[in-house]
């Protein structure tokens, strides 16, 4: 088993309407490679809502592996050989359980450099938190960590889950959703930093429904499906967006003091009648994240698209944008499939009595108009679509798709055969192992890439679509000449510091690292970093807060910096 990837000071180069119309880049097409990939998984179970999975580099060898919830057929773990060919190893890793599994979420919750796995389960024993042992095995520690039970009753319940650092203390908290109102299973857990979590739902001021009734638990009786932590207003602290069924979606604003406020009504969101899946990204390249929510298309309701106007104000334009149709919507994703510098929208569909297809809405360049193009791209998918995952399976620079299906339908894998001539790309992974106050893998950070006249923005979060999570990377594509170039990449870490890379190499997989010793972010560790840190400390900047207690700069922070300085950066 390889050891964790080395952690450099600055960066390491790992490798060089509904009318149909043609995609922006007509060289884009997909080929189904389910059979050749070695992925052979069918979810079995009676609950038609289920069918989840997640990708992550579980063995730290630089490529993306795949976990799939199997229900009664047993969960599966597929290890990637680096070329997009997988071997199923769930039994060897200790997670080949047959159970009524819900969704999955991936993150390094204990900060040891190895990605862990949370699996929601509708079984009496509760959910599973699989700690990655770094030796090709997992150990279930959910009970010891305090996250195995979320239901307020003896009836098990669990759907989607997401990790995020809502209090910016450098470790990852956990949100778990459940659908059955009678069990009140929606819970928020604060990471204690010692391998355990504390349920804080009822104590954060986020259990307040729009009616003002403060007696209901958090989130007040919602049919929860898809939680997600994303900084929607640019203050570094992530909001908590909780997509839920039957008109109960909730938008929680982070108050930056460890509490949230329900501002669903003020933000003018939760317009979808049957909220299920969620996708977040900057569709119009204006620097703030927009939000797409899937639903069921009935009469004048369907999928919705919220364009961010700033200050938590949104315009809903799903119908006029051409992304309203969705039949029976589930998973969603935003990804630049054709490398034209804007994000496209994917939405899966399916129900036991329907044959509704996957929709791929190609962005027409303004973030407000789209052309449905799935069939022209080579994807005809009319099975029980649930989760949708974006992932670069063979590390060739474009984004492939994994469609995670519901009961009795096999998971499908589609390879992106984009002709790279005339376009360029950058795929960025963040490494924060050298900084104690930044969450693992840079979760909560924003990345900005400028190439030519276009600046694009991506957020690193546990990208939940519906019961399924995409890779923990930022992917950029853009139109380019024979000699593509990147003007600048900037990483906005969630402690307020910014790393800037001028003229980085395009068409590469980059790892950009943060190191506490390199305080001035110039790529070297020297006396200038001491001066830089002293200035931060005297100015009481949050970036100077490196040790407990959180939120106060004192002698212990100086000791933490000097210790990091003595160790240096690789």
C-alpha cells in the first residue's frame, strides 16, 4: 500500500428551452465503458429512493476509486488501476456489507491523510463511519464517533450526507439527512477533533422554521435528501443548504459564530415542490455560486435554477433557461464537459413506472440559456437514475461520468472522448496537511483560474448530487490555441490567505499545497515568514490562529508557528 502523497510547500506537478441543438464543442462525445471498466454493480432493495455511491482516492495512489451502495446485494469498493479499470475489493477492505444502504460521503474526517467513508444505512444498527487505516482496510467507528444513530426514534432512517468545516476550526463536521418525518433524522454533528462528534443540531439556532415556531428540532420536520456546505456569500464560512422533499428545502446562513439562521424565505428559494438533488457552481462566471435543484415535473413545477445575485438573493430562472424539464429528477451535477469555460448541468431521472432519460443541459455561454444534448453526446440513459458523479477516471484531463442507479438497475460508466485539440484544461487538488487550521483536502476553499479573457471559479466541497459524491478536485476547461496558457491560478483558503501561481503549466493535474511555515506564501521558508507571521499576530488576523483555543491569538499560536517553521515545508 503506497504511503500518502508527499506534501510540497507550494505545488507539485503530478502529470502532464428544451429544443435540441449541437453542443458548444461538437468534438465532445461519450462512450459507455461499464463492461471494460470492471464495474458490475446492481443496487437491490425495496426502497425506490435509494442508490448511492462516492469516488475518492482511498489508497493514495493518485487516481480515483469508487464506492457503491449495493443494498441487499452488498456494498462494493472498486479500486482503480490508474487507467479507469477497476477491481472489486470490498471484502478485502472490510466493508462488504449487505444492508439497506442510503447515500455515501467521503472525506478525511480525522486529518491523518487518508480518505474515510460515511455510509448512511436504514438498518437497526445505524450508519457506518469507515476509518481508513492506510493499509488497505477500513474499520467501522461510527458508534465510537457518535454518528451511528440520527433518528430520534427506534426506526432507522438515512439518505444523503456531507462533510464540511462550518466553524473553520480545521476539522470536518458532518451533516446527515433522513426522509421520514416521524423519525426527525436530520442531524448536524460538530467534529471534536479527537475522532468523535457531538450532535449540535438543537443548539445552533438552526432549528427555526419560517413560521417562527422554535420548538421543532433541526431541521424542523423536513423530508431530507441532500445536504451541502458551500460559502454562498464570500465570507469564508459555508452556508448549509438542505434539499428536501415536499417543499421543505431549507437554506441556512452561517452566522460566523458557530450558529446558523434559516433565511429560506428571505433568499426566495425552496420553490421546487419535490427537492431531491443539488448542484452548485458559478454558471455565469461572475464569481459567486449558483444553485440547481432537481424535483418532479408536475403541472407548473419542476427543476429550479437559482441565479445568485449576492447577499443571499436569488432569481429562479429554470423554465426560461431551458432546464425546468426533469420528469422524476434525482441527482444533479455542474461540470464543463466540452472545455468551453462554462459549466454544464446534468440531471438524472427515473421511477419504477417511467423511462425518463438523463438530461445534459449544455451552457450556451451566459449561464442563463441551455440546450439539452444528452443523445447527441452519445448518452441515452433511461434507467433508474439516482446519483450522478463527475470524475476523471484515467487522468486524461476531461471529466467522465458515473451514473449511480436505483433498485434493479446497474451503475453505468461513460468515458468522455473529448477531442482536446483547440482546448485546454487544469485539474487541481488541494493539500492542507501542512497547515493545522485548514480542513483536509482544502475543503471550503475557492479556486480561481484566469486564462485569456475568462476567469472561472470553483469551490472545493464534498460535492453531493443525490446520495452520491464526486471527486474532491476543481476541474477547469477553456478554448485555447495551439499553445495554451494559464495567466494565473489563485487559491482562496478559508483562513483568509491567498496563494497565487503566475503562468502555471496547463494540461496538468496539479496539487497546490498550504504550509503554515510559509506564512507569506512565496514558496520558501525563511526569515520573511517570521516577519509575516508577526504582523498577522499583531493585527489579530484569523490566519495567525494556529492553536487552541480557537478564535483567540495568544502565546500558543506563536509556539505552533515556530514549531511549523522548525519543521519547514517539503
